[in-house]
C-alpha cells in the first residue's frame, strides 16, 4: 500500500525534509513507520506568513464567483481521488476504509457547500435617517487565518476550515495533526491542482505549541480556528485574546444519551453501535454517557453488549473489519486507566474491556454498566470505544446529570413521544442535539459546542460567518 511522502506546502511550493527536523508517522494497525514528516523551521513559518499576507491581498480581490468556481473544481478533484486519499487516511489514522471513503466524500461536500455559500455572503441596506444618504452593511473577509486540526478526522476537520476561509476570501495557514499529515496534504494538492494562487493556502507541521505560538502572535493572522482538546483550546484562546483576534474553538465533548422508557429499544441499540463505535469512538460528538430508564436498562444493555461483541475489529484496510484500531498509544493508555478506575469503583463490565493482541492499537468494543458518577470516566472524555450506562427514573434528575459536566457539545435522546422530544431538546445544555438519531453533522448545518466545549460554529451559514467581518458604511 503506497503512502505519499509528507511535505510542507508553503507559498505554492512542496517542500521535502531537506535537512529539516522530522517526526515519524505511524500506522496504528501495524505500528510500522509510514514516513518521516518534515517540520517547518522558524524561517519556513515566516515564509508561510508572508505568503499568506500576499495571498490574502490577491484572493480577497478575486470575485466570489471565481472563488466558488475554483473551490468546486477542487471538490471534484477530491472526489476523483477518493480511493487514494481514503487509503492514506486509513493507513495513518486507522479507521475502516469504508468510513474513510465517506469522510473524504464529506470533505468534498463541505468544499461545495462553502463554494456556494461564499457567493451569498450578502450585506444589507438599512433605511437611513436622512434623505439621499445610504446605510450599507458590508461583509468582508476577516484576513489571513491560522487553523489547527487534530488526527481523528484528518479529511473533514481541516477541509471545513480551509474551505470556509477560502470561500470567504481569506488566506489560510493550516497545521493539521503531525500524526495524520498525508490526508490534508492530498486535499491541499487538489486545491493546488485546481489552480489556487500561491500563498492562499499553506500547510505546515512541527512542534504544535511552537507553531501555534509563532503564528498566532504574528500581525498577519487575524483569525484562529482550532479543533482539539479543551486544555489546548484554552491556551490558544488565551493567545488569540492577547492579539484581540477572533477565534473559533471546537473542543472536547462527553455526549449524554437519554433513553426514555417509550424508546424503540432495539432500534436505539442498533443505532448506538454505529454511532458509538465509528472511528473506534474517537469522535468529539460521540455518544458516551447513557442514561437509560430503569424499566428498559437491562434490555438495552443486553442488546448493545451482544452487538458490540459481534463487531469485527482489525486493520481498517481489511474489508471484513467493522472497527479499526485506536489512533495512537495515548488512547490505549487512557482506556486502560479509565476502565480500570471505573471497575475499581464498582462499575460492571458487560462487554470488552481490554486490548486485543500485542501489535497495533486494537481495543475491544466495551460496555460498562451502572458506572458510579464518581468514576473518572464519567467526567473525563474517554475518546475511545466505551459505552457507559446508568439507570434513571425521572426527567429532572436525568437532565441534571446529563447537564452536569463542563463539556457541552452533543447530546442525544431516544423517545417516541413528541412532547418528551421537545422537552428534552429544550432542557439539554449543549450545541447539538440528536433525537432518535446520531446524525448531527452535515455541511449545511452548524456544528459547535457551548460551555467548555468551545465557541463558534463550523458548517451552515454560521461556518462562513466565522471568516467574515462586518463593515458599516454611511454614504451621505
Ligand atoms: P492533545 O490535547 O495533545 O492534542 C489535540 C490536538 O491538538 C492534536 O492534533 C495536537 O496536534 C494539537 N495540539 C496540541 N497542542 C497544541 C498547541 N499548543 N497548538 C496547536 N495545536 C496543538 O491531545 P491528544 O492526545 O492528541 O488527544 C487527546 C484528547 O484531545 C482527547 O481525549 C480528546 O479529548 C481531545 N481531542 C478532541 C478532538 C475534537 O475533535 N474536538 C480531536 C482530537 C482530540
């Protein structure tokens, strides 16, 4: 299986290792080294900043119509290359190839959505106070963007940032995860091949804190977009605030799921397997804390445990595989620690619970039931293939428990009552709610959290707004 040698992409040039520092890229299914990733030197970063400054000056003057045409061409190239890009994604991140294909196609859909939406960044005309004058509200690109994306969705997360920035007329320097570089580089290649002027998009790698500190401090950068952990998000938000720079923060989650007594239990269990174990649970909006009505708790647990035990775990390139490995050894250590702590505190193991084999970062789909609220895993984001259940009897108590964390990204409920659906959607404190579904993320809808899950939205019209500033003009 061929893996593209990762490069830096700065000012329209593809730059190899050539004496730069490097870090290895590891295949999580085999633990083999796929490639050595070049790290951008301080001089490379300065070159990227200068390129982004020049790229912005050119790109903001390119018409929204022409920007949209170029973005649509890039989306087509991504679709034409789906097999190649999806294979890179599975090799470096581990998820099963079928999921990787869907992710790459979703990235192309994101580019298309942003291309179209960029043509509709309408301003407005406000009735003036004096005859013959005009009050105009103009929407303008905010300026060069520094974006940072993690390893769990190497295609959609960087693409959502790049496409929205470019559609709005901004230039962008992105630092994708050093652990999954080739997917984003292949998408950047599609923009390059579509004819994007040099400097408008730049892709760099290195020591994350060094890169973010240097880029965010630069006068060139006007907007920050970060997806990753709450801890890092808070640091970057602080750096952005120092320069009074706008920021979008898409941080961690710890999704509660409330399964009411009138839920279609088998259907909820079937959807839960697909919703929880995709990407081995390494999803910020993953369903995690399951509050199940006492009258159906055991039935629900039996069904999800049975289905979890049937999942085929293996190398994502094998067509028989239904769940791939964890993406890195940090996740295995976290699973081991968090599950051990929960069991010590009295949780019951209904499925899985341990590592599979000793090569590759494979972990069993796991179901822990009657997990005490004091267990670390009930408040620390597990970011892995673990379902946690608790029983509940009344609405107010379960809402209080569901809303009880600082994380507030996605929340879910299963019920056949419209009245309950409305009440629970209103009561949940979070940015995203799924009722009888885990599908809460498509390009045309806003995605983002509240509380310590961050601020700002990606996707939807809100996603483009994040890269626009507002100018009022009074023409007397
Ligand atoms: P981490 O916090 O070290 O890194 C998360 C991501 O942020 C990585 O891609 C990393 O390269 C980047 N990063 C780290 N420090 C940075 C800095 N100073 N400047 C810019 N980027 C920086 O953690 P990790 O071990 O990779 O993942 C652990 C936790 O991160 C998970 O448990 C989960 O809570 C969270 N996470 C969230 C998402 C998400 O989609 N919101 C994605 C990946 C990880």
